C-alpha cells in the first residue's frame, strides 16, 4: 500500500560521530520550515560518549508529518564509518539514491547489492577549498538544492546559527553551503529525476520547530513549574539543558543534584515550600525514585516527573527508544499509592500533556509521571502551532491562618488545604508515616482506611474531561495505542482510509487512573481491536487487560526497539487480518 503523501521525501544523513550529520539534519529541518514545509528529524547514534556513528533521519513535505516513512528516498553518507550499524534503520528501495564522497572509500556491500544509483560528490575536498568550511555544510547545500529550498533563507539560517562562533565560521559555512548547492552532479541528477515532486506549499505564519524534550519543558513552564532538580541521564538531559536558562529568566531555578534520589527529594522539598516543581529522568532514574515518590503520595505533596523511556532493562540501550517503563510508572511504588500517569503522543502533545500533568499534580496534591520516549523526546519536528485549550483546573488549595489546622482533613473531593511553611497556626508534620487528619502519626485502622480512601478518591473522582485519550475516526475496527507509537498508527490509518478501510484510533493519554466507562463508549460498535506498542513484554496490552473489559476480538502488534514500528507494518497487520 502506497504512502499517504507522494510529495514527502525521506533523507538519511550519516557519518562518524563529530562529522556533523546531526547539525546538518537539524539545519535542513529548520530550512524546510522556512520554505513552507513541515517535517520531522530523528537522531540515531550509538552509546559512545564521543565518536561512533551518528545519523540524522529526516522526512519533509508540504503537509504536517508526524513520523518517519517506511523507506528512504536518499542516503547521504559523509563517510561510511560504521554504516553497517544503520543497515536496519535505513530501509531503501530500488529507486533510492545514494550520495557519497569518493574519498570516504567504497560503498558498503549491503548498499551495492541493491543496485542503487550512487552520485559521487567530493564533499571533503569542496570543504577544504573554503576557509573554515566543513563537509556537513557542503552536504546541507546539496540537499537544499535537491529539495528546491531557497539559498537566501539558508544563508540567513546559517548566520543565525553560527554567529556566536565568529565571522570566520559563518563565512566558511556559507561558502561550503554554496559549493554544495551549485555542485554540477547534483544539479544534473535533480533535473533527470525531477525531484522533489512539485507539490503546493502553503504559507503559515505560526510554525513551531521543537523537540519532544523542548515541548515537555515548554509545557512545564506553562503549567507553572519554577523549580527543577535533576541528575543528567540520556535521553532526558536535553530537556534539562533547555529548561535551565528559561527557568532562570522566569525567576525560577534548576539544580543539578548528585543523583536521582537527591533530585526527587529536592523536588518534594521545594514543592512542600509552595513552589511547583519537577524532575526529568529515564528508566534507571525512575527506579531509584520509587521510595521518594511514595513519600510524595503519602504526604500529598505535588511532584512532577517527566520520564523519557529508553531501551532496557538496566542500562539497556540508552540511545534507542522503547515503551518499557509503563509497568514501573503504574505500579512501581510500594503499597497502595494512587497517582497520575500520562503519556504524550506527539511533539505538540508534549506541551499539552506536560502542562496538564503539572496543573493536575498541583490541584490534586499528588505525583504525576509523564511518559515520553527517546523517539519523541530527541526528535525535532516542524509543526503547526498547536491550538488546544485545557479544561479549567483549580490551583493548589492553600491554607490560611487557622485555629485548628487539619492538613489531611477528610473532604468530599479528597483534597484538603495545604499550608505553606511559616503560615501562622498551620504547622504540621509531613512525612511518610500514616497519619490522622492533623498529620500526627497513627497506626489506627480507622485513620489508615480514611486516608487511603481520601488519596484514592481525589484521583478517581476528578473530572478529566475528553483529554483522557485522542480519539479519531470511525469503523468496526480500532487500534489502541499510546505514546509516540500513535504517530505511526495515525499514518497507517490514513493509508487504510485511502484504500477504503475505516479504522478508529484510540490513543490513550491518561493511563492512571484508568477510564473504563469512557473506553466502553469509545469502543461502541467496534468488533476488532489491534493493540500496537513498542515493548517486548506487551506491557500496554497487559495494562488494558487489567483495567478494561474489551468486548471485541483483540490482536497485538508488539516488539521491542530499537527499530520503531512503522506505518507499513501496521497496514500489513490489518491486511493479513482481513
């Protein structure tokens, strides 16, 4: 089945670590946005701190794009070092094109076997002809010409990007870009192939160019976060680097803690003091935070954790993507610890979901864990500015001066006033021990039952509205998914619709608490359900079986990373099912 939009083009830029393939890819994506296109770029690299392999995987086109295509139209190799490591990630077709530097050596056997057209361009030699020129800027010029992008826009972008590095770097980068843009072999090849297709591009003023990590950071700031504490960890560190200077501009601060345990306890302490607070981590860090998160639940202190999933278990594959932290996010705390778990679906949704999580955590005085993954967090996208409106959510209920302050007062909605330290007459103990309404430690069965009911009631009885899931389409068949896999699912459903097959998509955003009544309504009339997830152990499928009664035939498409599930695989699954 053909892809939805034949005007799209997918490009892979590869090279050894430090060759600049990622920089070239990011600039190409930004240039796409300035040329009235949309696009997405994934970063792929090995676990090495320095060196190794790196690839920028890009897809651009005139219409919004949420995921990579099944195959690539063009592979540009700055060099062939460790190219074999990308063989599975860069799927090529018989009509795909390869651009390579002859100085980098012969084309790998795996590529030659396909019989593809190879255009040789001496990128290193061209770069050397320009003072401070680099091969990756030559590559940027080659691709900008291939995509029919404006050279003047590229010049302005290069100036903006490299101005801090000095005039020589700017001039050298522009010179190398021009050498690539006007390279005769590329000019002739583009004419012969008539690439890209001349599709209409629409001018839109409000386009965003952001990564998933940046989206989560923006959502956190919009939600009111003013303190963050974290320990660096791949692939969440980018979020923290983006957040730090922006928090400072807003009067907040970010502290790099000595480890994950310290960071979550700093978050709890700052929040206890009245400042909306968060941390960001990945699976190993979330595991270390489990005890402190239980404290946050018991003491009813708002805490937000953005967990960027990577390949596991243990250290696993830090630079690759999986959806394998669902189990620990849902059930990783000991005891009955009601809390919120949310999953962001795409780049725009990172903003919405994180902002929503912060506001919910503050209103309900609890823990909110936001799950993204490496695929979403470290990819960039040029998207339409999201137009969304969160439902009205109350701010944190703060206690004033009271004669008989009861911090954990049993209330109808389970939320009780939280005093800021120093409020006259409102001193109380906030710790992990079970307590009475006043906060006094208690082992009484009545107190334990009442407080457990209170903590659960405020989570389960809250009205989350329609944001619990993103539901699209109609039909007697449906796909249930979550997280970044939703993007591939949506594209697959678009291809199926083009073939006359209607499929509903239910991408769950609110994972805990579950929404069984809303799921029943969403699945009304559905006879077949395909569950799609990026995990070896079918964690999402097991979650669905635990919390939902699905009265339909169910099949599961689940496999581990690092290779992402593609829209084509999902379409094939439906075709086989039919």
